C-alpha cells in the first residue's frame, strides 16, 4: 500500500487482514506465555513476561514515527520487513517440551 497508495475501498480490507494477523499472532504468543509460565509463581511469571512483551511493542513504537518521517513510507516498510527476520529466526529456537 505504501508504493501503490490504493483507494480506501481496498485499504479497509487490507488493514482488516493485517489486524486479524496481528490478533492471531498476539493470541498465539499469549498462549505460549501461559504454557511456559509454570511453577509456584505462575501468575508472576506471566505478568512479568507480558510486561516485557508490552515493552517490546512500546519502544519500537516510540521511534517508528521518526523513522517513517526520515525514510518515507516505502523505505520504512522495507526496513520493517527486514527487521522482522531476526524474530522469525528466533522462533526456531523456542523450546517446546511435549512431555507433561
């Protein structure tokens, strides 16, 4: 959308699709946090993990507006896509213990 700047009739469904994907990923991450929060202090572990997750969303959000103004939307979009690669690679190292 940054390159082609479509009409609003296309923007709304695309943003809805993006929000659906965000919600789906956020829910999966929340379930994973519940899964790994084990032991005597489950609630504390979950709360601290959720706080770290929120910090991980807030800090990039603080500087994203400045970066977008500096780079412009098309280059900013490419930069964001490139910066997701380390997070995607880190998913390969998530410990999943099947035994319970």
